[in-house]
């Protein structure tokens, strides 16, 4: 069974100025354990797709099953519960709360999930350890580098142990080396069984995925499997080249 299964998924925005078919009858399966990169020009529907598969938005028509659940059949509460259980989100601009330290930011999704304070602390610390930031748990976002902020955001996305990680341009605000470090972390998580879908404009980033799905005008124009480049090896090779 595919983790993500869309059939003729369509999203039309109705504006005074006219209608925009942002996503046009997209049928896409993403298997449990896959690592897919979504590419395509600006306005081709990538974020619209991510919002739909992330259960942040509802389609105009078509169907979507996530982990076997028909998403259309859920009310707002059911949708929120499914989202909390199955999905972690990572964004280009990190979206951390500036007044909270790293630990506080990672704890947030568990506040909504109703976990008590001590359990929250412990799980948040473990998630920060997982992304290599245990020694930065009391730093605020402003006191962290861009790559470290993105790691905090990834820890926050992982803290409820989601089966699916959705990342819209997660490396867009990072320099190329830091981007590869983040990809190395994604590849590790993927090897541990997390399904990953990432939107990127950057072909170098997409090379690290197992599959590349291309969009244009709200339609899938290409869908190819590939042997992913290993980010750890790339980092080691570039370190040698510098030395
Ligand atoms: N909330 C909205 N209301 C109206 N139109 C929208 C809305 N969101 C997106 N669109 C339109 O839908 C189309 C697809 O937008 P989308 O954001 O999915 O593109 P994208 O592929 O993510 O682009 P980018 O690479 O620039 O992020 C665009 O034509 C856009 O103008
Ligand atoms: Mg977008």
C-alpha cells in the first residue's frame, strides 16, 4: 500500500480576477519509505500539492488517501489529528518562534498533543540530540546559524515520530554546504524509515532523492527513479578537496 495516494487531485483557486487551476488532476503514489523530490517552475503547483498532501488544504475535486485513510471523509478535528500523527513539516524560512529557545520550539507540537511537561522535555531533548544540537538546546533562533535553525525545525517536525516528512524548499535559505548537511540528515532519517517529500528548485538537491517528480502547469510531466547521491560521501569528498 502506498503511504500517499492521490487520484485526479485538483485544486482551483477562484479569484475575482479569474480562476487558477493550481493542480490539475494529479494521480500520484508515494510508497512508504520513499524519498521524492518535487521540481518544477515557479507557479507549477508544488506548494499547492504539499499543502494538500500535508492536510493543510482541501482539494476542489479528486481524492487523497494518507496511510489508508480517505482524507475527504475527515472533519477538521480528524484532519488535525491525522496531521499530528503522520506528518512533520519543514519550511524554507524555518518558522521558529523567536522568543523561545530550541527546546521550547521543539516542545510545541507536543503541547498541542497534550503531553505533560516532563515527557515533553525528554522527547524534545532526544529530538535535538537526533539532529546533533543537544548542546544548543537553550539557544534562541537568533543565536543559531541558519543550518542550526533548520535542524531545530527538523527536530520539531520529528518529535511526534511522523511517518511522513514534508519539506518545501528546506535548503532554499542555506549555503550549499549546509544544504548538503541537511540532506545527509534527511537521508539518515529516510534510511530509518521516514518517508520524505521535498520541494526544490535545485537539481543538486534533487540528486539526493530516490525519485524526482516534475510539475508544469499543475500537471506531472516526468517521474523518474534514480540512484541517489550520498550526501555524507559528498561532504567527505569536498572536505578532502579543501585539505
Ligand atoms: N492562495 C492562493 N490563491 C490564489 N491563487 C493561488 C494561491 N496559492 C497559489 N496560487 C496560484 O496557484 C498556482 C500554483 O502555485 P504554487 O504556490 O503551488 O506554485 P509553486 O510551484 O509552489 O511555485 P514556487 O516555486 O514559486 O513556490 C500559481 O499560479 C499561484 O499563483
Ligand atoms: Mg512554492
